[in-house]
């Protein structure tokens, strides 16, 4: 899924149901980390991050 499709789906749900909290299957979301990756791996070369071709979303549960 691309960023635009994810945003569009979330906006549609927000219009239908209001600005509700979002949960994962396991827990409520305390914070989210977005990790730019190239083929699933976040790497740097000479201290410079590689050009990403995807994003990994890491959800952390609320305390």
C-alpha cells in the first residue's frame, strides 16, 4: 500500500466515524516510528542514508 492510499483510507474512515483513536490488534498505539528503508533495510553509506524505496511503520504500545 502506498502512503496516498493509506491516507485516503484513514481520511474516509475519519469522515464516516469522526476522529477516533486507532488501535493495533495487540494494543493501543502510544507512538509510531517511521523508518525509511531500501528493500526492508535501513542503511547508511559514509554516514548518509540510502535513498528509500519504502517506509516501515513501527507502532509502539501506550504505557
